[in-house]
């Protein structure tokens, strides 16, 4: 393999993982008050109410699918009596549904950021960088699934023969970059985009993925109050106004004479 390929499939993943770990530690020690999602719900909630659950539930399913597909060797599933064909459909059908949910969710969130001026103005530079790399990771992954698993005959591409053992050996510091030589380009782009996202995550709002919202399901609603544009300033009672002001409001015929 060339030096560049060795860099891509050995050095680059290690660098991004190291930067991710160090970045999260640094962010926690220096910026705990910024460890937040920077919610923009106060600016727009209609699109957010639909796009956010689609994205978050979809990405959770996607992450679980990645863990199962990359961490579980094919010898284990075969040992349990699950054939490669059955495993293929078990992985493809839920994976495609999760991919559709995540893709629609991120498209809705991006549309909301661009369409609504108040939301766009509240978007920081780190948010824009995060959305670029997050969208690249999602779109390349979804395209790789459609191209090599859904719109193909047979069992599709068996990534458990190449990508899965490559990532497992990489994480135990026993790299085998030759396993990535014949991997489809769509998967290679997705892997590069995914590791790049790891490197960017600690410096964006993605830090909130490490903060498990345990109390979220039982917490009360956050109430936002706004000023009603239909109301007018309330006038004080006349009894509290100075006598001079009451006199000035009298009609000329009702005003007291100087000799009175």
C-alpha cells in the first residue's frame, strides 16, 4: 500500500480519536458553562418539533447499528445459527429506516437554520462547521448503504469481512490497512467523514452527546413568555395623578378663572 493509504487507514484514525479524547477533557476543564446544545427553540419551534426527534431517534439507531455491525464478528452470528442472508436483511431494513429518519431530520434542521433569520443569526461559527461535517458523515453513510446494500443484487457488500476487522484491530493498536484496499469508495468516504467528525466534536455543541439527559423524561416544561403585541401600556388611575395634570386636561370653558 502507498504511504498515503497507510496514513488514511492507520495514522489518521488514531490522530482523530486522540484529538477527540483530549479535546473533550480540555473542554470539560475549561468550558463547563459552554457544555450545552445552545438551544434555539425560543426562535422557532414548529420545524424543530418535527425535525429534532427524527434526527435524534434516527442517530441513536444508527449508532447502535454501527456498534453491532463493527463489534460483533460474523463468526459469532454464524455460531448462533444466523445465516449471512438473514443477517443482511436484519441489518439493512432497520438500518435503512434509521438512515431515512436521520437524513430527513438533518435536512429539516438545516432548512430551519437557513430559512429562519433569527435562528441563522444565532448560529455560531462552530455550529456551521459542525453542521458541515455532521451532514457529510450522515449523507455519505446513507449513500453507502443505498449503493452497496439496498440497490444491489444478492447480499450486498459484506463489510464484516473488511471494515469490521479493520476497525477492531485498529482500536487494539494492531493495524491492518490492507483490509481497506478493496472497500467501496462510498464506505471510504463515510469512514473519513466519520473520523473527521470525531476530531471536530469536542469543539462544537456536539459535546452534549456525553451528557446523558437522565432527568429529561420527567422534567417539567420550560415556559417561554413573550410580550403580547395586542396590549397597550396601562394608564395609572387619575386619583394618583398630580392636580396640575388634571387641570391641563380640562376644556378651556371648564378651566378655573384666575380670580377664583
